């Protein structure tokens, strides 16, 4: 009884016959000049996936170096560059762009709009981000350093002062780091402004704020946080450039500058940044868990409140990264308590996801597999986060591999897992093809296995006192066997990612036709053809509840009857 | 761009939709900005070239949007998109008799909690003074203990000093005591719906024990010097006094109806259909409700 039909358009595609090379050029030109939010979203995601592979390769090199004691696979200088570039790449060139890519692609579709509020700014923001990344990696060729040869930044992703001052980082490698991130930072700001404007002013008829998909809510929060937090980072990097080029002394401790000021500037960006990365992962979870549990999300208002709460609280916790630098007892107490406070809204979210799954008819398709693993792993990450929020504990373990394990549990166990979930979930919408489910399962199980082998073990090697960012270690420390296990886990993850990449390419050409709504979902993007036409919706959607497609599929029992 | 401006066209089939025209100026401007930055780490020539691209990009961009934005008309081809599900039946979650689906119909207003907090604040002064008189022969001892919590350099103070009168400590104690009693009262009021039938039990026993347990476990970290001077037995007595006084004040107040007419699941935010009673006032106007006419809306 359900055959509700919607007059939604396909595309017009009358293309004159042209040669293969000119077709390729025309295709490339089309992507370069596009202002379509969907194409820009795909560009963001593709760009990030390429850098994910690059950063992954860097991580593998690091793990080969650390697999055995007294190893010299890499030189100390190259090791420093690789862990700096790995961290910088994962945070700035993978994490943020890929999540903003999903926002770009999905927010207008989910709110029934035809594009972002500022399409040209959207294109400008993407290209700034992309060129910023390329500038950073050009440092491998152009970053003349101490030895007069190309080198990449080697000051770690947080670039503590005074290491970044001219006296300790001669040459241009650190300049590349600062300038590239300033450039990409402006791109990020542009995208954040665009998402806020789009969400607030372009929702379709009937889509009140409290009917917006939670994905859109969380992207709104993330964008607001981005505006607040990228600014101090950009300011600090501008000051660093002034120090290095114009003889300023902001962070020059030998001339009265303050290294601690850099740490404050960096972490007032850096900690909310973790939430800027993880909130979109929550957003993805909010869409996938209900659809694959066949139930509405549990506690929508509480989820919205918790997201906004996380946004606020996360702004006041930055100095827990600085317990080991030394704070007053009042400072320690404040930041211990404020950090613990974050556990409340995140706890609400975990309980609500579990409550959504409870009693549902769960389908463990590939998106749901990754989303389920996310809940478990994020819980562990949260618990170790609470442990590290206790200042005395942090004094012991902050500069050890325990912290690296915690951080990667968040960034990989939570964020990367849900990025994979999102790709499995929305790839059919973007390409019209399903990803191969068998390969997806191989990807999932290998990645879970590799992830836990690597990062569970990393906690223990941290307990045993292995410092972070260490180039190598002596055999008598007893860290060798565990490090070998960690590295083996890294290789298993790499194999899983290669399967994933193969699946992306293979399924694009050979995948099953997806149809418009392969998951039987409820948000507006699934009412468009796959892939959606350039204008998204031929006529304006009108929604009456948080699940407009549920209303159409179940006219006898629509949601709007129950939402006040 | 406003919602109306964006969507007003609402193209019919066979018509076109205005969309922003593709443009190369954003990429040129972005490349120029990047080269300007790259000039600092390479050669000035690259920076200058970047500056030229920035000017060119800005001029080109402005000409694209001024005086009118460049648009392209994208023809619409209407395809039928079927919105359907293979899962036709909707199952309603069943709740057994052992599952808690209880909501108080009546509760005390939150202001009762605040009044109770004020009353309790006065009442607990009595056991506190008794404690001071009995253990240290001074009514100022408990006052100074509380006031000392707000003083940063209190760590080396002697018992004799604590037992003597200090204006500044008295003032600090009054401020701390007043604010804490108000906040605890407010919290008490907010928690009343949990145990609306037994405000004295909640205020007189449960809350003091929880509060004392929390302080007992954390005071050693927050203020070890204060922790060393607190007599936890007397502390519990004063907390219970506070709670009983607050509970009695609340119990004398009139109850108000909760929004119990709303379904339980709506109040806790559960969205699953079939669990809540219908809201006939929500949803689309009758003419727009799902049916043949509604299909055309998407």
C-alpha cells in the first residue's frame, strides 16, 4: 500500500561525442569549477582518503622502526618528520576535511535545500584546504632545513615552543607547517560559516530546528566550535611566523617570550578539536544506529542538548593537556573537574544509542558493524580519558604510550570507524552502487582485529614506561615483544584498508545497483535518485516530522502524530 | 540567501531550476592565497605571482556576482521516485508488569526545594554550634572551618586560631553557607519528582548520606587541611538536620500536577511510533496529509 511516488528529477545527459582525452579534460574541468555541494563533498572526502593512505604509510614506517629495539630502519631525523607529518596529516588533512566533506554532501540534502548558502565560498574553502595540504607536503621537497636539503616539519603536531623558534628549528620546515595550516585553516573557517548559514536559513518548509536530523544538529555545533577554536590557532601561527620572520619574541623564551603561552593557544584549539572531530562521528552514529535498529533514535531532545553541552564544556578543558607543564592547584582542580564533566553528556549519548538498539530488529550490515564497534571503543576511550583527566595519573602517564593509546582509541576507534561506517552507508547514495558486502566484512573484521592488537597493547607498553615520540629503545627495557605485537596489528589494519580501497574502486564499476533507498531509511536524502541530480529536489520538500520518509512509508502511522 | 529566495522557483516539470553557475575564480583565488604564503618559504617571485592571482581571482569573482549573480538553468527531468518499504508492519514494544512505567502525577514545585534549603540552612546552625561548644568550647570553630574552606593559605592554621573569632572568616562562611544551602535546596527541588511521596526521606536521609559520601571521598583531594579538621560524625548529624528541616518545609507545601497527561515515552524523548498516544493536532493540514496529493510535495 505504500507506493508513494515523488516527482524527483534525474539528470539530463545529452553529451556530444568527443575524443577520450577531451572527455577526460572536460570531466576534470567540470570538477575543478564546480560549486555543487555534492561534488565538493566528494572532493573533500576523496582528498582526505588519499591523505589517509599517506598518513597510514607514515604510521607503518614508524611502526617498522619501533617493532624491534635498537632498530635503525629510519634515521632519527626522518622518524621525527614522519610522526610530525602523520599527526598533522591525520588531524588537519584527514579528520577535518573528511567530516566537513560529509557535512557538505549531506547537510543540504538532509534539510531539503538545493545547495549550500554560499556555493562559491564553499568551492573556495575546499581549494584552500586542498592547497594547504599540498603546501605542507611540498616541504618534503622545498623545506630546506639544517642540512640544506628538503625536509618536512619535525616539531610534532602540536609544535611546542621554543622548539619552533629559529634557534632550534632552522630552515623552513617549521614555516611550512605554520603557513600550510594557516591556509587550510581559513578554508575550514569558510566551510564552518557556510554550514551554519545553510542550516539556519535554508531548511525546507516544516523543518523546524527540533525536526532537523541529528546529523545536521551536530554539524551545526561542530561548525560553531570550529569558528571559536580555529581562530586562536591561526592567531598563534601568525605570531609564530612573526617570531620567525620579523624577529618577534612571542614564544622566544630566550628573549622574554612564553612557551606556555603557545601551549595555551594550541590546546585551546587542540582539545575542542578532538570534539570537532568526534562530534561528526556521533552525527554519523545518530543516523546509522536507528536505521539499522529499525527504531527511532532514543531521546532526540536529550541528544541535541548533550551535543550542545559537549560543545560548551569542551571549550573549558584545554589545560588538561598541560598538567605536566605545571599548573596551580586551583588550575589542576578546575581542569580535572571540567574534564570529568564531559563524561556526562557523552554518557547520555552512549546510553541513548544503546537504548535505540535495545528491542530493535538490528541488521548487522557493514555500516552497523562499524557503528557498533564505535560504541564499544568510544566507551573505552572515554574511560581512559577519565583516567587521564585525574591530574596525578596524568603526571605519570601523559608522556607515555598510554596517552597515545587513548588518543588513537578516540581518533581511530571512534572517528575512523565511523568514517568507514559513513562511507558504507552513503556511498550508494553518492555513486548509485552498493559496496561489496563480503569485502566490507573482511575489511571490518581485519580492521577490528588489527586495531585491538595495536592499541590495546599500546596501553600496556605505556604502563611499562615507554615514552611517546621515542626514536628507539634498548633491549633491556622489555618493550620489544609488545612493540612487535603493536606493529603486527598495524600491518593488519593496513591490509584491511587496502581491501577497503579496492572495494571502493571495484564497486564503483561493478557494484550492485543501489536504488534510491537501499537501507530503507528515513531522512530526506534517500528520497532523491542515487546519485542525486545537481538540484537535489525538483520541488521543495515539506516535512512534518523528524522522519519524513517514515511518514510516507507508513501513512497509517506517521511520526507527526506523536511529535508535539 | 533566504529560504524563500532559494526555493521560491519551485520548478515544475519540464521547467528549469536556477543554480549558481560553475566558476573557476574560487580555485584561482585559493591558489593565489597559497602561493602568497608559499612565497615566504620559496622565492619572492612566487609570492608576487600569488598576489597577482589573488587580485585576478577577486576581480573575476566580483564580476561573477555583481551586479547580478551568474546562474545556469538546469533542466528538470521528472522521474518517478518510489518511496516504499518492504517492512509494512509496525511492531509496538510491549512492557511487562515488572518494567517501571511510573510517573508521578503530582509533585512539589521547585521553589519548595529552595524554601527548604533556606530553612535547613538555619536549622543546621544548631548542631554545628553544639559541635563547636562540645568539642572545642567555641561556637566559632565550625564557622571558621567553613570559612577556611574559601581561604587559600589556610593550611598551617592552629586549632586555637580556628576556635577564635575572625571577621573575614565569618563573612566567607556566611557566603559559602548561604550559597550552598540555596543550591542544595534547588537541587533538592529538582530531584523531588524522583521521590515525591517521601520528601523527608529524600531530604533527611538519602541526600545527606550521598552528599556526605561525596565530600568525604573528595575533600582529601580538594582541601586536605580542611579534611583533617572535619568530624564526619557531626557532619552527618548537621546534614541530617538540614535535610529533615528542608523535608518538613517541603512536605507542608502544596503539591502541583506534573505534566502527566503527556505520555511517558514522549517525556523521556522516545520517538518510536506506536508507543505514544496520538497527537491529533500535529502533522500536516488535512489537505496535505499523505495521499495522492501529498506525493507531489517532494
